[in-house]
């Protein structure tokens, strides 16, 4: 994955990842850099936990053909941070009863975010997203957002 110098200074950061457990830590580092650049370290713990849960679900449950990538998307909006994870698996996540093996992730996402959900995406698969409330950011551009995408592998 190539990183552009100005990514963290944009109001939107997108990255593509191989469906592998190590992408969770790498994506967390990307989000941490963006939050620092945006002056939002106060929401770092909650944002990183939400991202970890959404991305881990995509890695663990996203049974798709080899070569399909997962995309993370962090977007600063007016008063909110949107975290989105896109994958190529058609099966939507569901909240299941807690057990020793799991079931805690989506209820935790619901607790930490103002809203979350699943949406269709263009092409195959789905988008799972969460919105977290954030304090006002100095220099807020009132809804003007730039898109930064990772170079294709």
C-alpha cells in the first residue's frame, strides 16, 4: 500500500487491504494518523475500537475468492466521524447473542457510535459503517470533503 503525503490532511482517507488479520493493525495506524491530523485524538479510543470490530468482521466472516480486497474509509463530517468498511461478501452481519466465541462486536459498535448500519455498495458485497460524534474541529470546512484513494495494487 502506498501512502500519499497529504492523506491525513484530507477530510477523507480510503485504503484497500488484503483480507488478512494484519490489516486490522495497519488500518488502525492509518486512522490514528488521520485523527491526529484532524485534531480528534479525544475520540481515538472509541474510533479505533469501532474500526477494529468492523474490519475484523470483514476479515473473519468475509469468505470470498482470493484476491478480493477490503476497503476502509474514514470521513470527517460536520460534527461526526464516519468509519466504513467495504467487503465483497454478500452476507450481511447480524447481531447474535453473546457467547464465549464472540457476539460482542456489533453491540459494542452500537454503544460507541451514534448510528451504524449496513448498506449495499456498487458491485458485489456490502458496506458496514458507523458514525461517531466528534467535537468541533478548528478550520472545519462545513461539509467540503476531498476524496483520497489508495493506488490500485
